[in-house]
C-alpha cells in the first residue's frame, strides 16, 4: 500500500528554513565604525543590499506558498527538488556578508548576481516537478521565470560595467514578482469576473450560503 506524502509538512519545513535565512540576514547587519552621517554613508550600501535580499527571499516565500497550494501529492523527487531550492536560497546571507566585508566591487556584485541565479533555477526545477502532477492553474508562467533567470544572467557581466547596473537588473526581477498572480489579483478586486466564467457566480453563491 503506497503512502501519499502531505504537502503541509513540506511547506512547514520550508517556512522554517526561510525564517532562519532571514534571521541570519538581520544578524549580518553591523554598526559602522564612524558615527553620524559618515557612519550612515558607510553602511548605506549594506543596508540597501540587505533590503534587496530580504525582498528576494520574501518573494520566494510568497511564491513557494502558492506553489505548495497547487501541489496535490508530494513525490520523492519533489522533496529533493525542494531541498535543492532551499540550499540555493541559503547562500544569500553568505553573498550579502561578502559584499558587506569586501565592499561593492565588480567581483562581489557579480558573485551576488551569480548566487541570485541559483535559487531562481532551482525554483524553476521545483515548479516543473509540481506542474507535472498538478491540474491546478499555475501561479507563475514559464515565460516569467525565463525572463527572471535571463535578467540574473545579464546582471553578472553588468557588474563589471557598473555594479549599480547589476543591482538594478536584480531589482527589476524583484519588481516583476511583487505583483500577485493573476488569479489572486482577480479574487482580491473582482476585476476579472467576466473572464472567469461561472466561477465567480458559484463563489458568490457560496458566500451567500455562509452568510
């Protein structure tokens, strides 16, 4: 008799790991040697990078939640794909600390961009595993993920042109994922009711019954 693995345990473990990653990020913030405005200018690049990394990790957490909601059953391969994704995500504190210690150089920024590629590619692998066994609508398109990885790849050579350009490309990826999935956005404001056929009417009936 085969046992079906619950997505709830995968989600709980992933939430715990991501919470630890964010905690480590906060611990890497160090007070500057100088006081006043000079100290603020000294730590400004580190604080900006912390904010950018926090947003990236947060976006992965949000979309991982959507992905688990699409999961009907958890396979052995899906468990390992999730572990690979979490491992890649856990490299963010190391890359952020490297820039904090060495400064915003071309090499350190290129390394940060390279580290950003890894969880994006690993998430794509996990997404493919889920989509292979799920009939639920996908929260993210294949094209959106390809664009994201492409921007991360472009950010690596861009770091040797100008580090700020590389960080801008990474920030563009974050901005791309800040918007909720189309289905979720429609549910929030009701603007897509006409495109969703009978589903809104059915949902409205359910809400009336509950009322």
